[in-house]
C-alpha cells in the first residue's frame, strides 16, 4: 500500500463560480439562482455540476492541458471523467475518508469544499503525461464542438 498525498489544489474564482451558476440557470430555464436553490432537485443539480466542473478543471489545470479554459462547461458536465482520464476518480466527502483508502493504484482522490471554492487532488503519483495522452485521445473524438468559440 502506498501513501496518498495531496498532489494539487485549486481555488476557484468568483467568475468561475458565476459560469457554473449561469450554466445551471440556463439549463434549468429558471429566472435566477434563488429559483434553482428553491427546489431540492435544482440545488442538487447545482451541487453535482459544481463537483464535476471543479474536478475536471482541477485535473486539467494540474496536467497543464493547453486548451483547458476553452472547453465548454456543458461538455465537461456531460462526459465520463474516468473514461477521459483512464483512471478511477473517488470523490471524498471528508478528508478523514483517506484513512480508509487501501488500494491507490490508478486512482485519483478528490476532495471538494464548495463553500471555500477549493478542489484538492490526492494520489500516490499521478503521471501527467499519461493523463494528457488520455485526455487528448478522448477529446479528439469530439473535434471542435467541445470548445467555446
């Protein structure tokens, strides 16, 4: 068993959070964020989109993926991140959950604090070249439809 350590941390800006909020408002076709949060399903959708966006953007930034800021949020929300990366992704609800990790091979552990706007990646050693090759091969299937114009 290898020791899992923090390999990267990203703090999201207010403008990045606003992008998520605007996407969810448009997707749910509601007037504002209050209407999203007014219903359990809307708020849960917002949380799910935020977690997926935080995870994808943090991993793409960790890899220094060149076109990471050009990828549409709707695309990031719709993909299977594990398929794109070629590794298993485990979302940790609590950092203490890392004490229970037994198998670390080919896995990325992600801790997200939405209130603090932080996403942290944990793992043994995450080979960025391996991730970049997987990301590029996966994205090549979709051509330019995934990028903002």
